[in-house]
C-alpha cells in the first residue's frame, strides 16, 4: 500500500460512495470510457492536490484509465473523506496522502510527497501545490509541462505569479470555463454551503436573517439557495458591479457594520481576508452563526474572535461556541474552513461532473499541446467548454435547436438592419 491515509479498512465503504457519485457523473464516465480505449495519457505522471472526495476519486479513475500515474494529496486539511482516501489506495491503486483533520505540517508534508513523484502535470485547487513547487521544489520544475487550477482563489494567485514573472509553466484556469463557474460555483457552492450549515447546526433558515458576504458566482448561489429556504438575505460587497447585481436580484445590500448587527447566520464567500473581524464580533447578536465558504480560512478572523472571548467550547461536531465578555455567544462552524466540505460532502457529484470533465479534457489538451505553450495562465479552450455542455445536456436528455442556414448567415452578416 502506498500513501498515507487514516485507515485502509474504510476502503469498502469508500468504494460504495465513489460508485454512487459515479452514477451522477455521466459526462466524466463517457470521457473515462474513451480514455480507456485511446490511452491519451500513457506514461504521464500527474500530481494532484484536490479535495479528496468521491467526485475527485472519479476524476482520478478517469486519468488512470487514460494511462496516467496519479499521486493525490488534499487541498484542505478538513475536506478529506477518509473512506475515499482508503478506497483510492486499496481499491484503485492510487498513492494518496490525506488524513482528515491533518495539521498544517502534515498537510505540507503530503504536498511534498506528491512532488516527490516528480509529476509532469499538476492539478491544483487553491494553488498550494504550485506555490510549494515554485518555492521549495525547483528540482522538480524542469520536468513539469503544465497544470490546471480548479478554483477562483487559485487562479487569482496564479495570475499574480504570472504578472510578477514567477510562474514557470503553463496552467489552465479550469475555474474560468463557463461549464465550471456558471454551475459549480453557483449551484454547487450554493447548495453545499447551505447543506454544511444545516448539517452542522440544524437551524431553521425560514424567517432567519442570513448575511452573504461577497456576491461573486459563489455568493450568488448561496444567497439564492438561502432565499429559497425562506431566509431574509442581506448581501455585503466591496465591488460596485457585484453590489448592483445583488440589488437588482432583489437583495438588500448593506455595509458589513450594519449587517453585523442584523445577521443571525453569516456566510463569507469573498476570497479575501478579515471580512468578519473584531469590530463586527463586538456588535453581533447573541447566538449568531459564522460560516465560511471561501477557499481559505482567512475570511473570518478566528484568532481575533478567540482573543476576544472569555470561554470557548465545542458544542456539536462542527460547532465551536465563543463566549464574549458581556455573555453573548457566537458559533463558529468548521473552524472557519470551507463549511461545505468540512461539515458536508462538498458540491454534489452532478455538478462536479462538469468541473471534472473540464479537468480531464484539459489534462488531455495539455499533454497534446504543452510543448507549444508559454508559462502563463491559459483559458479553457472553447471547444472543451462547448463539448462539456453538449455532453451534459445529452446525458440529461435535453435537446436543443440548430441554427437554420438563413439564421447562420444573418448572424455572420452586417448588411441587414431596420
Ligand atoms: N470542491 C467543492 N466540492 C467538491 C467536491 N465534491 N469534490 C471535489 N472538490 C470539490
């Protein structure tokens, strides 16, 4: 057995759950069947740093079917599903380095262990693998041909690396494919963040004031789902365009100082740090629930909350109670880490189907074209985006119309007017 996991005996339960998710991932399955026939990734070593979930296992199985040798570590210390990690090692033969709840040192050691396999391609979710590779493992860099990045936060970091001239190989921003962020960020984060909050607390959302901090594609999803369950949703923003969109979607937009006084459940989804901080804790209502659905655990100033509190205790599996000097209690979910992956199972498989179909097809594209690419951040090729959408519609049994020759000509011409 290769890798470092919690318990190999969990493998049978992991296999059942991976297969269940596979039932919701028809696009990825079709790609896997083609990969098994064509073997486009023969001999390619892939180092992946992704949330170790049932959906990721199906992506890894797809790459392996294509001929790749994959090593996997976690992209968040709290998101690993230990039974899936066991299934990957025992049943699917994939070296996996991930234990749910691992500390920071172990988390980075696992990244190093994946880099020790000297990958030709990196798959990252948040860019911790890529930044570690560039900072500490330049010995591995010469063999790396390309990579992919799954999430908004990672793409932001990689663009900063490219701008400063630090990025040494081409990376495809999978996040920016329409078939990724239009669906995964909105419907995936929307549903799974609410799912995480409910599994952690079992609070009734109907009639409750929910504050969504950040109205990007993830924030839009959370706000829409919370409203759908009867919550009064307030939005906070720093970007005028996003704020305007929230207003016209019918959400009151207020400054954080006001939201802090009014909110009962807070969800941060901004990609930035210290969104909820001391001045906000100081005015919150007794019993307020604080959750983060952004990639890193920096959006809620947990250290500040701890410093302000006179007492803390764990009151449910994913809920820590902080008592403030005046007796008010605030409830932090999942240590301020991604609530949807720590307290629930992450995005549902049906939406990860599209995200990971993009990943698999981008890996294939990189293997074909890496020699021609410069070290910068590339968009997902449009043909891949369209192919994923078409396959998903087909799998859902949805048919669409074709342009007539006259319509095509009309769209391509400029002569016809009033
Ligand atoms: N990111 C969000 N949800 C996920 C999931 N279910 N699997 C892998 N990565 C994810």
